C-alpha cells in the first residue's frame, strides 16, 4: 500500500523566460512608520545575501541556491530607500497602489522595487499571501514586490513560526532571532518574494502549476525551515542559548535569521539550511 501513495518528486518547470541574473538592485519603498532598528534588520538581511563574511550556515549560502537556476548568479545590491512615513495613499491599499508606490523606485534594468508596509497598513489580500511580486507591462517593464508587517494582522499565517498558527497543530511559537515577531516574519516573506522574483520575474521562468497562482522557488516549500519539518512543525533549527531564539542563518553585523527552504533544481527537492 505504501508504494501506491508514494509522493511525487517536486519539479518546478522552466518555461523558457528571462530570469534576473547578474547584479540585481533592490530598491526599498518604506510605507508607514518603521523604527530605525526595524529598517536595519531588513537592510542587514539584504546585505547578507552576498556577504562572504558571515559564518555558515549563512544567508549568502541560502541565496547561492538561486545560482542553480539557469544562467548563473544573481548578486543582490541595495539601491535607494524611499520613506513614505505619512502614508500618502492612506492606510488601505489595493494592488494598483502597490504598483504605483513601487514605480517610485525608478526603472532600471535588473532591479526589484520592494514596497514594505508597516503594521497598521492594510493591503488587499494580505492574509492570503503575506507578500507578492509581479512585473509591469508595456515598453518600460520593471519587477516589483510587496511584503507587509503582519505583527497585528494575520500573524498566525504571515509570522509563523514566531506566532501561534491559526490552523493546525498548536505548537509553541519559536522566539524570533531579532526579537521582533513582525519584522522577523517579514524576513521570511522578503526571502520568499525575492527568490520568486529572480527565478520567475515575468511569469515565464521557474514555477509549477498555473502561471496565475504559481508555486515558485520558496513558495513551493512552504512551512519548511529545517530537516524533519512537517505541517505545523518547522523542522530542526539552530538555537541561541543566550536568548532562546531560533535561527538557521548568520548574516552581517552579527544578525541571525530564520530562512525558509528553497527548491534546489539539481536535487528536484526543497533544501533547508540545517
């Protein structure tokens, strides 16, 4: 009987489209109020993706998996940062607002304009996606992404495993490595969105399923952070004895992060750092 229900290998199909390779500039549009510490956590994460200095397992070794998707490395660099602390479009945003805000990052070749919304900003469809990415149409195309701070919205979905899950087994939440449930949750979703953007920027890169609702490099591995993971259990992580926090990646400036598993095209399987 076991043979009859053998799980099929996970395969993200390459649909022959362009990927974001070479130097990829990430421009940040901060929408709403973030503290300087919150901003530094996310900036440090982005700068960790190509830093060889952090000990392994590192955010850079996690990001290197994207090199295995056709045509080489994607080297992330931090571009401009735009602050919109007073929420110029209000605190309830539709997807069209996200695209408009992302356009403030400008139109450069290989760039991702990433809109980050504060905890009191509601975004259409927030709880069902936690973050998203897309590209504009027309002569001038640019890729963009959005991730929201879920501390006071949908934390059970978007900040798990640092918050009790809404559904399923009610295991105790892990302690966030940077002491901020909302922003440490954002790191997970920024990682997911960025990996999806560079490997499927224009809906014709790597994905499984329909192009309108694709499973991508990290979203295909939802809920997996370490070996032995299963629904409701993130898997084995590293443990900081001094703070009690869980993590699996080292970054710059002594930062630690919990990063989701990423699909490895050489193994046709989701691969976690630890």
